[in-house]
C-alpha cells in the first residue's frame, strides 16, 4: 500500500460532484471484478497477494471506519467482526487477522461482501447529503483519500489476480484475447523496437515533489530542491527483445552483473527469466491477463525485480535513473500512455511517446525514504504515513493496470528489491 494523505482543501468541493465521483470509482471496482467466478474471489497464491474478496471488503471498511462511523446518523457497523478481518492497520500493532491466511476464509461469502459494499455506499451517500457544513471539508478530504486508496486496490486486484491465475496450471484468462494479443503471439523474429534515443539534461538545481492544492499522497511532499549532475535518460523503455539478449548472454549466470543480495536471490529462487516467462518448445511464452502468449520482442519487458533491472542496466553499460532524474525528465511531459482504461492490461510497444507514464512502473535507484522536511500527519489516518524503508526502492510512472486519473508526475510507488508480481520494468540512464 502507498502512503497517503493530503492537506485541507482551500475550498470545499461540490457535494454532488463528490457523490458522483465516489459512485463512479466504487462502480469501477465492481466492473473489474465482474469477470470473476465465485471461486476466484478467495484464492491467495502467495503471501504478497490478497484474495479479490479481501480487496473489495478492505476498501469498503475504509469508508465505513473513516466516514460512516464518525459522521453517519445512528451509525452501527455492518458486521462487528469486519474491522478485525479487513482493517490492515492492525497489522502494525498486532491485532489483526493474519495476512497469510486471508485466502483461507470461505466466509463472509462473496454475496455478503457485495451487500456490505452496497450498505456502506448508501450510508456514505447519506453523509454527503446531510453532514453539516462545519464538517464537510474534512468529510470531502477523507472521501478523496479513500477513493485514491480504492484506486490503488483496483490495480492490486488486477496484479494479484494475474499471479493467482498464473499459479493455476490451466492458465485461465481474466479477459478475452484480442487483436493486440494475437499480434503479440506472433513468433519472435528478432525485430526489436527502434534504437533507444537519449534526452540530455544539464547539471543544476531542480525542484521535485508535490506543491499543488489538489490531492497528493503525503510521501510526495514537501516539494524541495535537489542538485543533479549532468545526465541523460532513455526515451523509451527496455524491450523484451533487449532483455532476451541479456538472457542469451548468460545474464542470470554472471555474478559480476548482480548486487550481492540480488545474486543470492537469483540462486535461491532459481530465476532464469522475468516472472511469468516460460520456455515452451524452444520459444519464450508469458502469462498475461488474456492467458498465455509468446513473448513479443517490441513490447516493454515487465515483471522484473529491482535486482534484475539493476543487473540488466549494468550489462548494458548504463544504470537506473534516480527518482529525481526521472521526475526532472517527466516534468515537461504530458501524462498520457497505456493505462488501465485502454483495456489492454499489458505493456505496449513504444508508439511515438516516451512511455514515461503507463505500461510499467519504472524502477529507480532511489531508496524509499522521506523527503527533507517531511512531517507525518497525526490522527486516525496516520496509518498511511511514514512507512519508509531503505530496503524498498521507488518506482515511477504508473502501469497498464493504473487508472489514468490516479497518476501524477510526483507519484512515488515503492516495493522491495525481489518483488516482481507488479507490472515493473526498466528505463536506462547514464
């Protein structure tokens, strides 16, 4: 989960607008879950993923706990045990249902979770309509935070489903294949994308981080100055064809290319290729949300760990960008790209734009630490603040599973070095 908070808005938003946005995003979540069979809702194939049923309930618990409980007239919880089951905050204080066991729960049923969502939606709509003007600013702020939190879980719902389906030997598909999938299934022919170009940046003092009046997570603040030496950054992502060359050159067998912890991980986990890649009859195939298909060389490589991204960059004679370099490069680029709304749910070849947004989250070499001057917010929403870890690394730019409206140039995602199940890819710098 990403760290989250925002300052008090300068003006209270329109209640009708807030209700409409609330209902739209809540409906988006249920549309994403619509293709699932009942059995799909309870599967948890590894510790890092959660069952779809848990995602749908957890985001609903947020609104029940932070909107309904303090502001609804005559509030009573939908179920007294749901706070224990679906409140991830208690993971930090030791009173919670264990994350590893979320997939062991047959109850509450899927139907009951949808009744829970509908009930909380009715209560929140009533709060929006009736809460006094004195409280409205705070209610609107919390709803906005909760909606961005739900959008985070929409992306996690898709990435977790992909892992759960890939675990299944039948390799079921979440969505139907289309023309793009058929083109991607064509045999690899050695035709990679155009050669990468480079954007150059002079040395100097830059500003990074969020400073606007709109929403931003607290880990994007405060805006601050950094000094950058001259650098240049690739104008597209590393492709699967380029990564195949790394594999063919013994990339997974050369200790000199890897960080020591990365090399240890490669040997212990027997990595030979990115997650979801399989060698079938002499060809590389990969699992997608549309099922199995051949690896397409022109598409960005994805589902690689920080260790793999770093090793590839070293093999290529380059390095990963810092997050300050990435944000500097992205500052003048429009936020457009292959986001969830495209329906592809898979990285696409470069098509006339820099791929700085969408397709894959891009690893940077920056550890996930607070910005200078960072101050966590106090209060009940403090569970989302200050979860910094020097052994996690920052990723930028969003992915093909990220809602476009959820993305900002300053957005900081973060994962551990070995993590691979998110849509993670590589951009080179030097």
